[in-house]
C-alpha cells in the first residue's frame, strides 16, 4: 500500500511513476526512502542531495524521494528541510520555545555587522568596495571576520576587474541559521515594509535585489582557487590551512 504522502510501503507492488517520470518498483522506492531518511538522521550536518543520490537504488528519483519524506515529516515535531542543495532534520519552528539550549550563547552581531550581512545576502556576489559604497562608510576587516567566523559569509570568487577584488556571498549555514531553504526565500520588498525594516518614504523606484543561487557565478566572476587562497593568506603553500 502507499502512504498518505505517496511514499510506497511494503505490499504495494504496482509500478509507480515519480515526479521526474522515472518508473520504479514501489518496494525499491520504499527502501530508498528508508535509506535517505537514515542518511540525513545520522549526519551531524546537512547532507547534500548528490551524496544521498549516490547511495540510493539505481533508477530512483532522489528529489521525489526527498519531497515525499519532507511531506511525511511536515506535521511532526521534527521537520525535514531543504537547505539549498542539501537536506537536514530541524525542530518544527512552532516548537522552538520548548527546546532548551544550554549551549554557549551565539555572539550578538553589531549594527555594522548586521548591515554588512544584509548587503552581502541581497547583493551577492559583492566586493568590499561595493559594500562600502552601499553603506556610505568604510567596512572594517574585523566586521567581515566576525561574519566569516560565524560561518555565514564566505569568499565566493574574484571579480574580473582591475585588482581582481574578492567577492563575498552567504553560506549554507546562513540559510540554516535563518530558516531559509534557498536565497530566493529572503524577504521581499513588501515583507520588509510590513516588518518595519524599511521606511514608508523610500523612493518609488527602489527595488530589493534578488541574489544569485549560491552555486552560480556571475558573468564577471571567477571561482576562488587554491592559489587565490594562498595569496589571501588563507592557505599556506601546499594547501594547508594557515592557523
């Protein structure tokens, strides 16, 4: 039989067609769901969809399996959430009040750090000079260091312009921390107004930019290489992290 969410259960022997058009044995689909569930449950962090796909039976549509599992967990105390191209189990948002945290309190960001993080989130890929141009003030290295130490900001690439400045972008941990599945889930203009984060007197032509997906490089952007990391002092020659 088939569960309420469409995940095949033992005893349902009729071939089924997944969202991707792949026809699979329902027993294999059920087994694939169990494998995917176990992989995500056993991991300390988000698990990439590609990693899951490598371990599922051949011919099974991994995205279909994950969407079915997500629906299965939707009404439970633990939800299966998608973080860009990865998956993780997270406490249901409405139950966060019941979860006691005795861990070290997360460092509170300064106003400058929040401004820089917001600019990077919405304008990525963005250089330090562009951040300063938007803010109208200089940005200290310490502010960027705090965001990178928190794991929310990373070096994306290098701009194809004089000096080849480094571009910044957000990370998967940023999505995870703020409960976003994708950069496209960032609040839009109307949502920001409704939350009181934008003045009602903003220019009529003001637009909230839509960032690229994390894995996309801009046309004028080159990926960061090991040589670039060595040049920036992040790796010692030979590929080891500079402590």
